[in-house]
C-alpha cells in the first residue's frame, strides 16, 4: 500500500503546504469539488469558503495522510450527505478516469508485446473492474439512496423490506485488495522488455487507484456506516 506522509492535519495549517507534502490531497479536493487554487487559505478558511465542516474535512484529509478518524466529534446529517457526494464523485473518478487510463496502458503494452501473459493481464484487470463496477452500482442504486432518505428524516426501505447500515456493512467489501495480485503480475511474473516508461505509468496508475479505493473503504467503514447506525437508533 502506498504510504502517505505522517502529518497530522489541523484547521490552522495552510492548504497549499499540505498539498505540497502530500499531492494525494489533490484527489481528495477533487472528490469534494474544491478548486485546486487554494491561494494562502488555511484548512479552516477553505472549509468556510466551501461550506464544509472542519470536523469532516480534517477527518477525511487525515485518512489521506495515514491517520484514522478516532477522536473526532460525531458527524452531522449535513456532514454525511456531503460524505455521500464525496463517495459518488469518487465513483465517477474510478469509472471515467482510472479505468480508461489503466486499460489504455495495458493495450499499449500489448501492441509491443502480444504475448499470452499480456492477454491474461488484460483479462484479469477487466474481470477485477467488473467486480468494482458491481460494487459501485450497488452503492449508487441501493446503499446511497437509503442513507440519503435516512439523513433527510425519512424512513428508508429497500425493495419492500427493511434495510440498514448493518446490512450495508455486511455487503461491504474491500475492493482494493485484488489489485495487489495485478501489481505482482507486473513486478514478479510477466516478462516484458523495454517500455519502462509505459510500465511505470501503468504501475503508478494502479497504485493511485488502489490507494483511493482504500480511502474510499475507510470512509464508508469509519464514518458512513457507524454514523448511519447511530442515526437509526434515534
């Protein structure tokens, strides 16, 4: 797993400096739909500008910096609706950005190395991403609509039966784990000569996807599911 710098983020810190120490925070800003032109704003000032609670922003930013969410105040209903927007934005990133990028790199490698192993690499990735899409579709069509209804003070049911945060938790899987097998194929097993630049780009894209999927899972497991369970008890 890609290791992020161990900088504990606080509200008074300058956002531009934090991005400089961990460029992965740019992806977090994208999921929040925040312009990268952060000027000289602190984290707290940036949150005020975009109407995001500091508690939520700092919690997620610290996940990107390698810290958990323990010790933070409970998240509000508004926070959790913003979490769902964040997660839905990440879904668009996986579908429209990373999958086409990685697929293109694999096809370019095949043009120079039309060997059986490269066909297997493409097949493995396509099958893996089909599982990812199934997971994302489930969240978009069942889990997220349930939470949105719940957070808007409604009683949510799924297909005529009771649904809950607990049910979502049982269905939840760590979809980033199989990417390790794909990386191992490239690092240990598939014999490819030259094209170091293309292989590096492919590996970087896989590491970036793996890392963001990992954060995606942490946000669901550490923020959305437990917070949803607390609201259900109200």
